[in-house]
């Protein structure tokens, strides 16, 4: 199985359980759930302190380092994941979303900040050693388990609640982490645990974590702010459209994930090498992004027929969001070009700057324009990130030449 095939299968599976959840919960309840997931997602990169990306960078260049870097990734995830789960629960006890208990936040945080990150460490371990067929299986495993959880949710519970779903969501993610870890041990090796290694590469890991967190902020902050500053119904409408948008990005994400290791290998000699790889991958990806935008414009009106008439505005929201497919494709490859050539700090600073701009725009626009304001903030932020990152690639390429 290739990574692309696994992403396509995941796309189908996620689409089914997304429809199940959206139809089980009215837009208001679904909006509350989206808001909680968005809050937790902001902290996901720090839950592993960027250790899985450090693993790829080092092991892709020297496979003998695998055991110690996987062991360090597991230890860092357990330590930092627990810390940030505690921080989220403390914050939520003071600033909460109406009708969402702290137990919901606990199970979602535990699932995403510890067990999902452990699963991601396995996924990236397979990338680092070049076993992409097992990377594909690891990717699919999480979605498959969550799909089974969604079927159990509607089959065995007469009055399904967000708390019930959060528990099933946690159990599915926990099972994925255990199964994927067993597969990695059988196919590659055991991890090597040394507490002293937890302190290793903290600065580099922080740089990766900051960059990914900033990306999550401008991807998910709008949903959290909609839940707090607007209505849960608006959050549900926008969240449904955003989910479909993410589905259309699946082929691009699969290609970027499969090539991430190559960017480090090509960039070991400088940005010229990683940029050459970028120029090979970008044309095909941009062609797909334009086709995806056209497909959204044509098929978006069908969305209310699938999710229900109460999601009618989601079709309009999806069409407005569609240009971000092109922007994300452009800045995604620029970002990996910089990271592969050891310019991760430049990438991270740029992403943090855009995350701040995104937060300010959401704060200004959402109270007045609800989900329309969130869309304008997203499009502006994605465009600026594209311009800034390609400006950095141009600058450092010229310096290198």
C-alpha cells in the first residue's frame, strides 16, 4: 500500500464518520465538538516537542541512530503530553465552552496529545527508515479505528452525547498507538530509552514544535474563536466546510509526507538541493490544486444533501475557502524546502508571525461577521504565508548561489 492509497482510503473513511457525526449532532453540538478539538490541536506539536521531526532529520541521514531517537520521542511525548494535557484542563476550568464538560476535554486531550502523538512517532519512524508502505498502514490505522468507534457510537447508544463520543475517540486512538508500536518493533527494532536523551535537541525540537503549532493555530484558532465569540451553529457550519476542504488536500498532504525525508537528504548539502526537489514536485501539485478548486465550485451545492439542510451555508463557506488549496500547496513546498536545508527556524518564525496576524484578524472580524469573518482571516493568512515563505526561499537560494 502506498501513502497516496492510504490517504485516499482515509479520505473515504473520514468522510463517512464525519457525516455520521455531523448528522448525529446538530450544527450547535457539532460546533462545540469542533471548538474543543481545535483548542487541543493548538498544543499537539508541543506534546511531543517536535521529536518526531527531529527523528526524521537525523535518522534519514544516519539510520543507526533510530533506536535512541525513537526512544527519545516516546519519552518526550509522555512527559510533554502529560504537561500540556494538565495545562489545558486548568485553563478550561476557568474558560469553558457552554454545555461541554471538562471530561470531554480530558479524553480528547489525552487522545490527541499523547496517544495520537505516539502513533505519529511510529508513522515518522517508518518515514525516516524509508518503509513508506508501513507509514501508509499507520496513517490508515487511526482513521479506521475512529470509524469503528463512530459505528459503535450510533449502534449501541440511544442518546449519543459528546462525552460518549470523546471516550470512544480516546479508545480508538489508544488502540492505534498500541498496534502501530507493535508493528514498528517487529519491522525495525525496539526503542532505546535513556532519560538523558530527553534533553537532547530540545532547541531544534522546539523550533519544529513552534512551526507546527503556529500552523495549527492559523488552521484551528478560527474555530475556537467562533465557538467563543460567535455561535456554536456558526462554528458547526464553518467546521463542516473546513473538514471537506481538508479532505480535498489529501493528495497534496500524501505527496508532502512521502517526500519529507527526501527534502532532508537533498538539503544536507544546502538549499540548492532541496529547492531542486521542490521544483520537481510543485508543478503536478499545483495542477491538482486548481482542479480541486474547480471541483469544489461544481460539487459544493451537494453538501447540504449529504449533511442535512441545516448545513446549507456550509456549501457557500466551502466555495469561499477553496482558494486556500492553492495557497497551501504553494507555501507547503516552500516550507519543506527551507526545513530540508536546515532553515527550520526561518520557517517557524514566519509561521508564528502569520499565526499572530490570523489571531488578530479573527478577533476583529468574527464578532461582526461570524463565519464569513473567519473565512476572510483564513484566506488572508494563507496568502501572506505563501508570500513570506517563497520570499525566504528566493533570498536564501540567491545567497547560496
